[in-house]
C-alpha cells in the first residue's frame, strides 16, 4: 500500500499563523518520508515545501523590525 502523503498548500496570510501551519506541514512530511522506507518524495510535495518556505521567508523579510521603535 502506498504511503499517504500530506496534502496541504494554502498558507495563511499572517506570519505567525503561516509559521505554525508550515511547521505542522513539514513535521507531517518528515514523518511520511521516514515511513516511506526509501521511496522517492513526489515532486508536487517538494514544490509545496519549497513554495511554503519561500512564501514564509518573503513575509519575514517584509515584516518591519519593531524592536528599534
């Protein structure tokens, strides 16, 4: 039986919510990869992981640094 890969790609708009959801998603994916016993990770899931990472980095870079105010 095939490993059921996590399927989630809609990232919340707020940075903290995005980070929370993305952390859950990556944790689920890591568990799937460990259970897959050497099977290749599907390209669409790698694309989702990269897109989520880039989106969160972009949000982080756009967030003003409020510690200097």
